């Protein structure tokens, strides 16, 4: 039996669909839905073009479709069932999909983010060169205060509470150092690492992390950065966390 033209054309379109949907992802990343839809529309148009150009009798192609839609076939159970499928199931399915897509989504938009990600191994080695010098401690803190109010105050606020001028425009909000869950929970080396590499230096698990924290290693000297960190602790009265060092 000769395969009806309509069946050939549908097989061609469907074959393309399978290739794009299942075959292509084997070689490259899968196509987004909108691109797939675009390709399929093109494939459909070109198939119709092909049929209309190369078939002398175009009615060969569309008569079976018209017959199917009109239900001309008489008492053929298979055709009846497929008509039911086309006219009932497909609208139901499309309705269900539309319903799903307009349903409000109560999932939080961001996946959970790691607030204090593990720093790269090198960060643990940072030791404050000014830490042991008790005699000059106050002097270093004052120098750090200057660094802070010239650089950090705009985001982290003049009371170190994360309420600087820019804070409302930022998401993630600048860290609130007065809060007991920030620098008081962290080792000095960690805080120094965060100041050094800023939002850019954060590892994968801390994303999506749109932290605006600048990468201070490009702007401030190492000395200025350590002193700023010392000022953070001095002003807030927190002590850097040290138990990891004690355990050694
Ligand atoms: C452009 C705004 C901006 C400026 C200026 C800025 N920061 Fe930040 N900072 C941020 C943001 C945003 C975060 C991320 C908040 C978070 O991690 O939840 C952050 C985080 C931090 C953290 C990490 C705290 C934690 O709990 O992990 C430290 C430490 C820090 N900043 C210190 C500084 C210091 C010191 C300066 C000045 C030298 C400074 N920041 C200047 C925006 C800024």
C-alpha cells in the first residue's frame, strides 16, 4: 500500500522534532523551548512548501485531512477514536498546560544561598601581621577607621549596621557587622579574605550571589585591608572566632 502523502509529511515533521528534542542534546546542550518551537514552525512551513511545489495534485495532500476533520469515513472505529483524541484530548491537554502555566508560583525565586561559604584553602593562611602588636593596637584601629569611613561606609553604614546610603539599592544587602551572625562568627582570616576578593571571589556554592561587595585587593593595600578589619572588630566589640586555631 502506498503511504498517504499526509502521513509522509507528518512523519517528516515528527522525525525532525525527535531529532531536535532527543538527538541534538546528545551532542550539545538541549534547545530552549522557544527555539524548538521556532524550528518546528520553520520545519512545518518548509514541509508544506515542499508538498505544494512537488505534488501536482495538492488535493492528495489535504483531502485526507478534510475527510478526517469532517468524519467522512462512516463507521470506522479507529477513525472515530482518533477523532475523539484530536477533538477532546488535545484541547483538554492544552487547557491543562495553560492552566499550569498561569498558576502563581509559590516557590521562593532564589535557591538557598550559602551565606558564609568555605573560603579557598589559601584563605586560612592569612594572619594579621598587626594582630600581636598590642602597644600600637589603638593606632592601627584609628587607621582602619579612616579606611572604613573613606571606603566602606557607603554600603555598610556609619554604625556598621549595613545601612549605608547604597544599602537600599543592593540585593544582597551589605553585611551588618553589628549583627552577631556576621563577623563575630568568623575567623579574622575569613573576614580578610572576604574583603580581599569581594563578591567576585565567592565560590560556586555561594551563588546566586549578586553581592556588590567590591574586590578590595584592587583598591586598598594589604595593610589598609587588615586595619579596616581590625576596626570592624574594635568598633563592634566582637572578637574574631579563633576556636579552629585553639584546637591546633
Ligand atoms: C558597594 C557596596 C559595598 C562596599 C563599598 C563595601 N561592601 Fe562589604 N559587602 C557588601 C555586600 C553587598 C556584602 C555581602 C553581604 C552578604 O554577604 O550577605 C558585603 C560583605 C562584606 C563582608 C562579609 C561579611 C560576612 O558576614 O561574610 C565583609 C567582611 C565586608 N563586606 C567588609 C567590607 C569592608 C572592610 C569594606 C571597605 C573596605 C566594604 N565591605 C565595602 C557591600 C559593600
